[in-house]
């Protein structure tokens, strides 16, 4: 697919196992772009799409939104994961109403139902 938004390319969301799965949901990408625009800083995609075997290999939830192309794990160089998660919840309605997970080195964001961990 190539360029998805001003700052994100489909390759960034492809499954990291090398299988080629990159069917990322464009609503998710558009909302990540909104977040990046508001931050004024690059957002790095750590994990986007995952095939079933890669999801299992990394210990992902059995029904992970990564396998549906509706989730991304992200980070920035200058904002802590907690602050980044708070900002996404406070400024992007899709993430306020979706899944937000706070981890030591990254933030999980998805456009599923509202959940927090």
C-alpha cells in the first residue's frame, strides 16, 4: 500500500515475522496521524499487524486487535509511555473510547472497545 498518511507507511505496520501481513485499519492509522500531528514529534510503530503465529510467539492476547489490524504499539523518543497514553486518551476520541495499555517501554493503542490496562 505504501504511503498511508503524511507520516506513516504500510511497511511500518507489517507483521514483524516477515510473513507480509500488513492489512492495517486506516481508521487506526488516521488517528495515529492525528496524535503525531498534535504531538509535533515522530511516533515509532513497534508493532502493528500480527499474524496468528507471531502474535502467539510474542505472548499476545488470543483475540488481539493486532491480528485484526486495529492496534499498534507505539513509542516516542521524548515522551514517557504513561504521558503518551494519557495524551492519546485526552486528545484523540478514538483512543479515549478504545483500548489503551501502558507498558514499561511503549503504549498499546487500539480502536476496539474501551479498555484500560
